[in-house]
C-alpha cells in the first residue's frame, strides 16, 4: 500500500487544520513507514470544540428516538464493512485478522447497546410526594465531551465511548492513538453517512500536547480515557482540577490462579489465548499464572511446547496466532524486562527474545515467552509488560495466591480455574478486583454491563460503557411541581416536610 496521510475530522469533513508537524505511521510487521499523521495544534482543537459546541445544542434537542435511528444506520454500516475496519487494524496495529475482526465485533455490541437509548434515558416519576406535589427526574446531556483512546484497541475502545455519548445527546471529540489512527477517520466518515449532523463527532489527531489541551479546554465538560496507569492518573488529576468529569482506566497485572484440581488442558488452552492473544497487548491479558501447590510442574510442562509452537507473523497470514508489537520501542522494552527477569533468577522456559519472522526481519516481533519461578519483587512481575510474556508464580495454597494478588497495585481482572464450587465462591467473594472469571480467563463484561477495574486500574467514579456510561455522559436533574390550587397559604419559614 502506498504512503497515505491521516488528518483530522472537523465539522463533518477531513481537515488538515494548522498542523504543528507530522509523525510516521509504521507497519509493525515490516518495520517500515507506511503513512504520515498530521499532529493537531491548539487551534485545531479550538475549531473542533467550536463546531461541537454549536452542533451539541441542536443534537441535544433531537428526540432520543431520532438519535437512535442514526445509530441504527451506523450500526448497519459497520456490520457491512467490518472487514474494511479490521484490515486497517491489521496494517497499523499488527494484530491478526481474526483478532481484529473479534475487536470490531465487540465494538459493534456497544453500538447495539447505544441504540436502546430511549429506554436507557427514561427517568422516574413519583406522584404526590407531598400534598399536591409531584416529582420526577430526567437525565440530560453534558454538552461537549472527549475521549482519549489507546493503540491496542483503535476501533473497540472508541466504541465504548462515542456511541453512548452521542446517543445521550452529547457532541463527542475523539483523540485516538497516534500509532494506529486510520480507524478513527473510517468511523467519522461512516457516522456522517449514517446521517449524524456535522460537528457532533470530531477527530483531533495528536500527541501529549493535544491531550493536555483537551484537559484544560473550558469548552469540554468530560473526558474518558483508557491507557497506562501513569497517564490515567495524570488525566484524572489535571482534568478534575479543570472542573471536568473524568473516567480514566489505567493499567493491569492480571492473574490467573490454577488450582491443583483444575482441568489442566482447559487451563493451558485458556492461558495460551489470554496471555499471547494480540501479542499480550491487552489490558485484560493474563500476564501471571499463579500455580497453586502441585499444579505448577504439570502446568509449565504442558505450556512450554505450545508456547514454543506459536504461529507468529504478519496478521493477514493464514493460521497466524500472534503478530508483532506496536513499535520498536515496545519490542525493546519487552525484551529488556525478559532479560531482567532471567537475571533476577526466573527461568526462561521459552525465550522469545531475538525472534525473527522470515520475510519480515525488520518487524517488531517478540516470540512467546514463558518465565517460571517468578517472584513478586522482579521487574517482570511488578511492571505491566504488555507483551507476549507469561510469568509463572508458584504458591503453596489459595491463601498465598489471594495475598499475592491483593498486594498488587493493579486490580483490573483476575481468574481462577478450579472444579471446586466452594473455592470458586470464596475466591469471587473475597478477591478485591473489579472483574473476576471462574474458569473464564478474560472476564470482559458484555456491552449491557460495564467494564472497569479497582485500585490503580481506575481513576474516577464510573466504569466504562454500559449503564455506567449513560450515567457518566448525562447529568441528573430532579424536578418538583405544584400547581396554585394546592399551594399552602402564607409564607413557610420552616424547612419543608412531607406531611
């Protein structure tokens, strides 16, 4: 594919704006530059906010059913063109085509949920809360809201945000990752084709400067973010300091506890997909297998040949199970953490450093890696690797497994594999983690639930998508009404009571 340019989307059209510069877009499988990204300026953001502010007023007055009909049309377009969107993900992110199609499918579920907005926005009505007095509540849009999204799910994570925000009656500004930005313009074009008014959806490409401009901009009421914990914490603190509503989902160190009674074959298959799918570049990836008691030796022995046999290559290739990492820097960082683990005493049962794919020798590949004998003080355990590395930590019993997980600063997702219902119930009840799987390695909630971790995996009061998103993207208004014939005589100086 020849070189291309990715720009902004402002007021219903592609805009080159007043770009402050350009950034290369790489094909991770080849290591070659394939496009150029225009980096936005403060003036570009101002233009987007001005357009969104104007559009938001009319869009908020549009009946919820009419807004949902636009989303229904958009849903149809995404379903018809899912392979076009998935192809863009393979080229710029590097994930395999089946994985990219899976990402698009999970994103579509969020659009489906958002089409139900007329039902989701219904308030409550109470007649006769006091004599002659009725009360009700409504949810109204915030105005202009923004989303800052990560490289690892350039289609799905934005779909966690803008369909819900738009369905609630807001205008939405997307700042996608600068590493794989093409999906953002596809979504913008299809929304316009579906009948979305100009200005209701905007895209501003950029780097940290644009992120900071979004956090400080007085015309933006709320910010949604998904990414690493240090950045999530920054966005939460700065955005909140500027009076914005903020939900900031951070990093993870997800554990899967394997009990001695677990079905070994099922546990191994689960770990293979959860640890190495999408090259480990998932916030819900299992990066630590906690082997309890005598489960450890059999688990490592069963995992090793499967990890060594992973089919790794360019994402369009038939039968590929894993693609490259997103950048050369990511590749080098993952290999460094593997090396630090080995130096600290971990055993590289399978070592993916220096992995090369024939015909793609310059790609950003790291082979599947299995580290045994990892301890909680090693950097390969304490840091979020975000690569195809599974660390095995051996513990004597379930109590030790719980203590290990509870001591970790992250609390995004966790899983346990066991045949014992009592053990599973106790684990689910006591574990202090936001999303829990029992014999399910990636407990990612469906679109009609909500997604989010605890502790330093989430900053803010609201989880992502589902019912939580409806609450996040709207403000609650309480109304009380009384008519003249029922008004009490004379001034009432005492605090009102319901009599």
